[in-house]
C-alpha cells in the first residue's frame, strides 16, 4: 500500500461519526449459497428483535438494539450513523476483523437482501456492514466508510454494490480515495468517476442485460486503472439476481477471491 493511501486514510479518519443502533431491522429477502462448506441456498431472514429496548454501549457511541449485546459482538445488529450529506443511514453490522466490507443494494432491494453475503463474510473474519442507501446513495456509502474508520478503526475497506448500489460504490470510492477495492455488479452509472478510482476494481455484468448496463460496466472497466477485472456472464440476469442464477457459484468464488486479495494487501 502506498504512503499516499496511508496519508489519505489518516485524513479521512479525522472526522468522527456518531453511531447508534435501532430496534429491529427493515425487512427484505434474498437467497444465496451459505458459507463455502455447503452448497445449500438460504433465505434471508430479518432481525426479530423489534421492540426490545436499547442500551448505550460505553465508549463506543453506539446504541445497541438489545441489552445483551456489547461493542464487540459479532452477531448481526442494527446501527445508525450520519452521512456527509447530513442524512441518517441505517445498516446491519456483523463480524469482527481488520478488514471491512460494505454492501450496497440495488434500488428495489434493501440491506436485508445482502444478509447471506453479510453472514458469510463475517464468518470468514471480516467486519461487514450492509446499508440502506436511501436517496443520497453516494453520500450514504461515504458515511459507511467514515463510520467503519472512525467508530471501529477499520482501515482496509472493500465496497460491493449492485446496479444503483454499484454506481454508488464507484462514485464514493472515487471521491473518498480511501478504500482498497470496489466491486460493482451491473453498475447503473459511475463511468465518469472511473478515472479517479484509486482502488482494485471488479466489474460484473451479464452480456444479455440491458445495453446501458453492459455499456456502463465496460466504460467503468476501460476508464479505471489497474488492477482491474471485468467478468461477463451469459444470460440477462441483473445485479443481485446473479446470486440466484446459474452463475451463483462462480460469482461467489470470484467475490471471495476478490475480497481475500484486497484484504490481504498491506
């Protein structure tokens, strides 16, 4: 990792972000393979702690949604933090580790749609955060980066987004310049920001998807600097739907290897 990247991370972490936790999670579902030890699919289930009283966790600024959780819990729990735009972002946080992975959904889904991936990467030893992007999606992603850096001391970061979320992670990384890797599945935009990326890049798209998504994926790939990879699948499956398609095993392996490489780079 270059000295410039360390300096940019240090400057980024100067801003403190207040994190709180809510009672319960928003609903939404997706299916995906469970961790690498099994090929079975699993249906994402929302958090069932709605209605429980929260308690403050000393020294963290986080408000946990249930009195039994602590600041070091690895179990999925809901958190809130502010974005640079002043909006409140809600996320599900899980795991523990030196490398953080942020998942951003496509426009018709929410953070719960990433639950299978969140649990799998948390089990692999990463600090994982899935967010609801809201209307200010790029700002929400930047807020997630700042939250993990300031509230949890995470300096290695991977952003993963699909469709509108793919656009958001590309644009946020180009503006933030403090993340190690970006994976965009069927990105809906971000071509103009690709040249400013200072991160490892993975772009995934189906060759039969709408022309605008195929074109955007190609433009982002061509506009970005190395290291980068463009993965194209047969068919017309879009965004997070790829995790339920015939390509799900290949996609899971590709994403696993991408995150492992990014988190292993020093």
